[in-house]
């Protein structure tokens, strides 16, 4: 994992700031689904049922990731372009997309 050159500041707004509560609710729901899988394994549930739940969690995480990318493109990249960092921000965005797409 790389360290970002853009360190958070106290008054900084992010692309997800307006929907932060919804984002946190969704992440907590995903956390609960992961705990559910742990219990399914402890209870020796059928393999396909566990795999189905894993697929649902991956889809939920993808949705969160896409939402964050959308907010980044609409908010952070716009501000970066205004500051003359458009190319840098585009490179950073594409690297993030690449990491999200890489699986297995």
C-alpha cells in the first residue's frame, strides 16, 4: 500500500463527506455480513451458502467502492484540476480503479 501525498486536514471535505452517514451505515452492514459468514463456518453450513454470502459481500463492497470513486471524480478531482493537478489526480484515480478491479 502506498502512502498518499495528500494528508487529511481538519477542515478538508472529501467526495463522500455529504453521504458519510450512509456510507458508514453500509460499511457496518457489510461488517455484520462478514461476522455472519464467520458464524456460518462455525456452524458447518453448506459450502455453497457460504460462497453465496461471500459473493453478496463482494458486491456490496464493489458498490461502496464505486460510490467512493464517483465522489472522488466529482469532488476531489475537480478541486485538483482547479489547483493544476489534473493529470496527477487522473493517474491516481486510474490506479485506484485498477486496484478495485484486481481480484483473486
